[in-house]
C-alpha cells in the first residue's frame, strides 16, 4: 500500500468518525439550564440523600456506584491482561537510577506527594478529587521509585505481591460495602445510613469515604503494577 | 474570560496538530503532555475541578510515563 492510499484511507476513517460524532451530538437534548432535568434533582437533594458535599463523588459512589464498580472491573481486567502478556519474571535487572541530586530532591518531595494522594482520597466527599485521582497520584510514587532509584528499589519497597494485596484488598472493600448495603439497607451498594455523621466532617457521608479508600488503593496499585511490568523488559536489554 | 478561553483553545488545537505532525515519538509525547495541561486549564476555567484533577494526573503524568516506557522498548527494534 503506497502513501497516497494510506492517506486516503485515513481521511475516509476520520470523516466517518466525524460524521458519527456529529450524529451523536445532534441527538443530545438542548441545554435546559440548571433548573430542569436530572442535574437539578441532584443539586437540590444530593446533600440530603448522601451527605456528601462534593456532588460528583455523590454521583460516582452513591447514585451510580454500580457503574464505578464496572470501571474498577475494567481496570482489573486490563491489569490482569497486561501482566499476563508482559510479565516474564518478577525481579527485573534494574538500572542504577539517576544522579545523586535528583535522588535526594525526590527523597524530600516524595512524602509530600504521598500525603497529597492520601488527602485527595480521604477528602473525596468534601473537596474535588476522589478515589480514582488520588489512586493515580499514589501510583506516581511507584513510578518515581522505578525511574529515579531503579526498579529494584521499587521491588524491595513495594514488591508486586504487596501491590497485588493492595489491589485485591481495595476491590474486596468495595464489594464488601456493596454486600453490607444489601444486608443493612436492602439494595446493593446502598449508602449505609448508620455511618452518617455531621455534614462536612471527615468521617461522614455514609460509606462513601470507605469506598473512596478502597478504589484509591485498587487503582493506585493496579496502575503501579502496569507500569512495573512494562518497565522491566527495558532494563533487561539496557543493562 | 472569553479571550483566555479562545487563546487556550487555539493552543489546544495547535498542540494536537503538532503531536500528529512530528515523526519523532518523543516530541509527540511531549506535545500530548502539553495538550493535557492546556485541557486541564480549560476544565478548570469551566469550573470542573474533578475532571481537571483527573486529566492533570492521568493525561500529563501517568500517560507520559507509560508512553515513554513503551517507546523505549520499541526503539531497539528497527522500524521504517
């Protein structure tokens, strides 16, 4: 296939995608303002229903918690597939890492990154953020360890077994809270009413903070496993 | 507000085009990272703080690291 054919094919595919997107967006309803529709209901009664100040977290982990469970399952499947394909042996040949100055500077910065990650996870129902974002920040620490200190350091500190434990623990926390919703409130992933406290405090909003912590550990450990299994072959060839 | 938004959108389109235009993978990845940062600023301008945080962390941080490790693996084989 020559260059011209390739370009024609790419333009045809792009035109098709643009047409499909235009069709989809033209089917969407007009913007009706904040006083009508489903968003109005959530803005009005979201705080009363869930006790969560951050309404996006209220939608993600209370109204649509089942969708979030599906997202976590997708991430779990992706991690399993990548590890199955890429992972040959658990301990790779590691690099020596970067220079002394970078190592010391990131040694000072890393605890604050971890603190920010835990802040974003645990304050998911009060301020912007939540389990997913905070979990990715925690995964960034593992990436920093792999790049700056060499992946053997990452292996010694947080071995893949520990990460697997964190991931399954987070998923089981999510599912256990869902089953607790069946037993106590009558529906899967129903918000646990007896955990609700005064609005605005750290431990309030029923089971939302605990689901946040579970999802945070699950996502963070899962993405760290993905990066670890992608990086190991590189260092085998380089050093 | 509107002027800043127009400037950001122009810069967004520019960085997306540059990411497609260059043949070197490294430059494309850096422009994708810039794309994510500009998109974060746009989300923040529209008061979607949750999405902005997710975009900054995933798009500018994690994607760049994973793409870098991916191209460092394909660099060894010979490509056209």
